[in-house]
C-alpha cells in the first residue's frame, strides 16, 4: 500500500500496470498458494483506486469534477482535502487486508514466508530503454494535460495510440507482442463503458436525476451527503469510474443548486472522490480489471471474484465513509 504516492502524478490507469510488472520477480520467489501474492496484487489495485483521488490529474473523474466546478478549486485546496482522505483510507484498507489474508503466514500454516532479495541489475541503460522511457513519460504528460489539448487530440484514447505507434514502428514491440496483449482487460473496460452508455441512452439518467432530487428535497446539507454517497458508490462499483463521474457529477451539481448556500462544488468534490472508491467487483475501475487478469506461471489467476467481494466491498465502504466524514469536514474548513 506504500505504492500510493506513485499514483499522485501518474494516471491510476498506467500506474497499476507498471506496479504489477515490478512485482513479478517477487511473486516468482513465493511458495505455491502463498496468501502474500493475492494480497499484494489486490493491495496495488485498491491503492491505485484510492490514489486516484489524490491529485486533480490522478484520474479522469477528478478532471471531470474540476471541470464542472464553478469556480474551479486550485490544487492546494484539492490536496488539503484529498491527501488526508486518501492517506486515512489507505491505512484502513491496509489493516483490512492484513487481517483478511495474514500475508506473512506460510501456506502450510507453520511459520512465516521469506521474501527473498532480488539481485539489482547493474547494466547500463540501452538506447531502447531510453526510447521506452521517453515515450512513457511523454504519454503520461499528455494524459495529464489532456483537458487542455482536447480540441487538438480529442479523447484520451487517441493519446494512448501514441505509444502503440511509437513502439511498433520502431521495432520495440512485434506482432507476437500484439497478439499477447491482455485483450480481456480491454473487454472488461469496454463493458463498463457500455453499461454507462446504456444508462444514458435508455433515459435512466433522467429518471435517476428525478429520484435523487426527490430523496434530498428539504434535507440538510450533511443529510444530502449521507444519501448521495451510497448511491455514487453503488453505481461506480458496477460501471467505469469515469463513466460514473460523467453520469453523477452533473446530478450532484443540480442537487447543490437547489440547496441553501448553493454548495455545488462541495457535492461535486465528494461525488468525484467517491467515484474512485467503487472497488467491490473485478469490473470496478481499470486497476481492478488489471488485477483480475494477473496469472501465475501455470496460467492460474491469483484473484477470484470472492477476493474482490470479501475485501473490495468492505474497502469501498470504509473509503466512502472516510470521504463523507473526514472529507466533508475538510471541505467545510476550506470554505466549500
């Protein structure tokens, strides 16, 4: 869980993929059926989701939330709320995983496992490695400023084509690499987006807008937060976090307009943060989708649906409570 700082300035789409690559040498040294492996993989996925709250550029849902705010808050205000909220959530989820998996325990229940040290490489960087580093950094920077260059590049998916073209055109990746891509992750992600598009096309979004407004009519601000929080959590668990924010942030803004003092920015902020806490299913956000496809050398999946339900659901609830209590208090302190 100490990997969360990696998600501050790197998209929580790219960061878990990188981290899963980094831990493969560790996983290969573990004894079969060790609980440390699924615990570590799930920890990275949950940390990536929570780390997606931390900065305005950590995830698309943050950019959507800031874009809907009027006036937009600055980075300092975002950090003043999101960093304490993320840190508290990470610590609580870490304790939850330790209690659930007991990762230090040996598979036979006797003694503790030993993490063998990995010999560091002493080879100098090659030209190919410099090229890969340049392409990765450039792609991340473009993702970070995507909302500013959207009129030129369009969607974030267009930016994602840059490393594909750069690596395949220069021979870094080959045809066989393309065929070995984890296409299951793509289909999982597209399934979540399809669900979101279906909600919009069917008119359920308008119905949901009316339903939420009826629920919160005449309520105090914190009661509205308490009602809105579980609704956002449930929806962001079953569809893409980005699509959830596209659907729910405008509803939060409309609800804020109808309340005394017009606290639209506060409700938008809370909605954006809670969109990152939906972690109870394999399809709940890209980090979970990536974690769900991780396999050992025998082709066996490290995680099952039970792992996500047993650990992801309580982690989601814990993180949502932190946002709606600590996050709400901090937002009031900064004047939202």
